């Protein structure tokens, strides 16, 4: 179970993204753009070739741009996935994205519970249902956002474990 340089860089980026997402509710460009650049540079010189990184980047862009457009995730989340794609390729990015979607609800609810925001989530859901039923509710409650950074980090860990344990 050897960890490659690309995996180490990705793990470090995911750890930093988790911290900033939990602390600031933001995944910063100063983190995601270097992940993308390092993925391209690494694979162009030491890895599987620049096409490996660019295909991973393009696949992540296509999938996560759509998730951003439909407001499932925010721009920083999409760029973090692009960093994963550039560093570890399209297939790992796709697997970690699938695990992210599976784990988003349990991990997101745990983070909201830890922050004491589960009650606000119920208010947002009630507001959305009332609006969908044609009611004209007054002021909407503050938006409650799920934390994608920690979820993506756990999802990548699960994807690594399934590879290391040969579960797929």
C-alpha cells in the first residue's frame, strides 16, 4: 500500500479544503488552482503523461460544472473535484464523486448537528415546501449549506480503501 506523490498532494489538498470549509464555509482558489497545476505538472514530468491529468480535469469539469449549475455544490467544491481529477485521473475522480454523493447526507447532517444547525435545516425545508404548495411565506430562513470539503475528503478515503482492499 504505497502512497504516490500525487495521492499525497491530493490528500493534503483535501485535508486543507476540509479545514477551510468547516472553518470559513469556503474552499479557496489558492488551494484548488495549485492542485490542478500540480496535477498537470506532475503527470507531464513524472506521472502518466499530461493527457492523464487533462482528461481527469476535463471529466471533473463536465460533471461538477453541471452539479454547480443545478446548485448541488458550490464553485469551490467543483474546483476541488477538478484538482482531484488532475492529480488522480478521471476514474478516481468519478469514484470519489459517487462516494461524495452517497456520503453527503450522513456527513452533512453530522456536521450540521455538530454546528447546532439541524433546526435551521428543518426551517429551510418547511419554507421550501410551503412555497411549493403556493403559500407566500414571509422572510426565508438563512440558507443552511452542507460541507462538501469534509465529505469529499471522506469519499476520497473510501475510494482509496476500496482500491487498496480490492473491493471493486
